[in-house]
């Protein structure tokens, strides 16, 4: 499954136990921090919400189905790719 992870809240994952039967889940990230994420999505707090959703999802995954693969995709957009080198170096 590929998702932006914004609605992957603990409440929603509890309501959809089949998510833990997947082979893999990939979350697309639209920035490298709150500012770049907001620039693309126009949602304040979205970056932190997605990161927190994945942290909680992975905690539940580790208990329910540790074999479920999880990963992130960075969406490379012209508006934000110039700030990436500073994150890659640090």
C-alpha cells in the first residue's frame, strides 16, 4: 500500500485491522521538515502528524505483524529539492 500517511492515525488503524495483513506499506513524504511540508501541502502540522502516525503504526506493527515491511518515499519537487543537501550532509 502507498499512502501519504496523514490519516493513518491509531484510531483509523484500529478500525482497519486488515492493514496489518499487508505485505508492505510505503508513506510518501512531501518535505523534509514542517516548513517544506507546509509549502507543498498547505497543512500546518502535517509533517509531524505523518511522522507521529508512522511511529504509532510501527509500534502496533511490531506487535501484530513484524514481517510487514514499512518505508518512506520522498517526493522530489522543484520547490524543495534545493534544501535537501543540508539534510543529507547533517
